């Protein structure tokens, strides 16, 4: 009688057989320059997690977000503007989420009815409506779908992940560690060019498409490193490692030559100090009004001084900082003004519904004036969009698009202030402060650039908003009763 192998031994045998078979087939595929087969284990693992461990799949996406590759420049794929492996995975998770909600017909109403959630509904609804009226509906609906998978995965699902406080820290570490690897890659590659300014624009390719998005993400994450360094739960070894990461991020930020990122960190520090020292709203409002009056009185002299500044981007860091205010010869600054002026002209022509979400790059060319054109101007729409998270929606979605973006910003700070005031001293209070500081880096950077349509910015941005909501909704035991002042 034939001997039957125990079940466990049969499983082990099949495992090794499949492993060896895959290795051989993959070797042949690589020889034939077909590299996509190497992704098969990743795809299978993602499918397994999608059905049996959505939490692991979400963290898998988080880890690969800083490492994802954009396919917009691959002609053989039709120039499709997605990042792999993250965007397809988020789309799949979004579909599963909608199916789960339809079948179970339940989701936490405290999240669904939260003021920030309601603003997000309004934003998505307006994007849908302006996609119907869009100049290019297919482009706009693609924009809507991508916004949906970011919001569904890293706002709605993320609020459920962050019910467990430990998952907040898992998210941070799973984003920070691969981003650190990207900094090493970029700095080492940049060193071959003696850290000059011009190579700094592209040495992070193909992981980041330019130095401004790279600098923006480093600035977005940097406040969390400072926060983690101060956590009392970490021992000396972990703190030493975090100190090393802070050094690496500082080097990355300096040699990114991203002026907007540097400014955004100063703004984040200012916001943190305002919350930390409980500076009253009336004092802030008075200071703001005073600055506006001072600006109005000195406007002509300020413009004259700016026009005299001829300092272009430079390898010398002090001169590079000085070039921030050069609106006479600096091509980057002038091109940004060209894009903004074009956006305002687009808005004047379609002030209510705009030209359609995601369409700016395709339709702005006729709105450029010859007097605004620079040496880097283009009619092809291949050098970015409106360069602003605020002016972009104004041109693409009309006045309500801008209003809803500003409303989201206002409520982030309003709810954050309430939360910070009610939390007792400790990790969650400090975490709330650093979330607001971190979001400030992006919201400040968003005046000059916009990246919420790419995974590297959208994933952490919506996740940090979700953290604020999760702390308020699921960690209410830590909250003091709301006072009348709050």
C-alpha cells in the first residue's frame, strides 16, 4: 500500500515546488526583458490581504507610497497618470469598501457626520458636478475617481485603523523608513554632481518627478520626527536612531533646494508656537490686520525692491534663499506668476463651474500673455499645473471650489484647536499639535504648488486629517469636557 505523506509535508512540498517553478519562469522572463512578472508575488499577497487582512494591505500601501513609480511618462502604456503599485491597490480597496458598506449598511455615524467629513462630501459633490460641466469630462472624472480612492482609503478607512492608537505610529514608521531610503538614494546620486542646483531638480527621479514635490513631502514628515524624538516611551537606542533620521532629513531638505519647503517649516513652527503658548485669537487677528495695513502702505516700495532683485537660484544657500523674492529674472518664480495669471483669466471666463477638475494643464495655454511667458513656458501642459492648491481649484471648479478648499483648511485648524485644548498633557495632545504643524507645512506649500493628485502627498495628507478625527471620536475618554470658550 502506497504511503501517504502527512498533510503538512504535502503543503511544504507544494510550496517549494511552486517557489522553484516561479524562480525558473521569472529568470526566463527577465532574460526576455519582461520584468512585470517580478510583481506577481506582490500582487498575490495584496489579493490575499484584501480579503483576509485589510489592515495589512493598508500598511502595505503606506510602505510603498514613498517608493511608488509614476507611469505618466511611459508611452507604451499610453502615458497613464497613475503610480504603481499604490494607485491600483487603492482603487481595489475602494471598490471593496463600497461593497462592504452596501452589504453591511453600516459605518460609524460619528465619522460620517463629523464636520470635516461633511466638508469632504461637499468637495466631492462639487467635483462631480463640475466634472459634468467640464471642458474635458473624461479627464475630470478620472480626477474624481483618483480623489475618491485617496479619501476612501486614507480618510474613511484610516479613521477605523486609527481606532488603535498603535496604528498611528505604525503608519508613521512605515512611511518614514522607505522615505529615508529615498533620501539616501537622492543624496548619493546628487553627490556625483557636487550638490549643484540644476541636478537637484531631477536626481530624485523616477521615485519623485521633481525636487519641489520631494521637498514638500520631506517637510510634511519632518515635524513627526521631532515629535517621535520626544516620546518618553522610546529608549535611548530608538531616540538615537530618530536623531540620525532627523539629520538625514535635514540634509535631504537642504539639498532639495526647495525654497517653499523651507518656508513651510518656518510656518509650521509658528503655528506650533501659537498653539503651545495659547496665543489668543484676537491677538492673531490684530496682528494680521496690522500686517495687511503695513503691506498696503508699503506696497509700491516693496514691488520696487522686488523688481531690483536679480538673484537667481544658486548653489550658495544664502543666495538661493535671496532668490525667493526675485520676480525679475528667476524663471521658476516668473513661470509660477504666469500660471497664476492664466488661472485668474480662466476663472474670469468661467467663474461658477470652472473648466473642470484636472483640466488646467490641458486648457491654460491660450490664456497666457506674451508678456508673461518665460524661457520655461510651454503650451504642451507637460510642466505641471496651476502651482497652487487654492488658485488651481478656482480655475478648475470656480469660486465654490476655492471656497470649499478654504473651508477645509479653516475647519482643520478649528477642530484641531478644540481637540488640543481638551486633551490632557501627554502623547495624544502632543500628537495633535504635531499633526497641525505637519499639515501647516503642506497647506503653506500649497500656496505655491499642488500635489494632492499624487499618492506621495495625498496619502499622508488625508491620513493626518483622519488622525485628528480618530483622536476626537475614538479616544474621547482622554478628552476634558468642552468648555464654553471652545
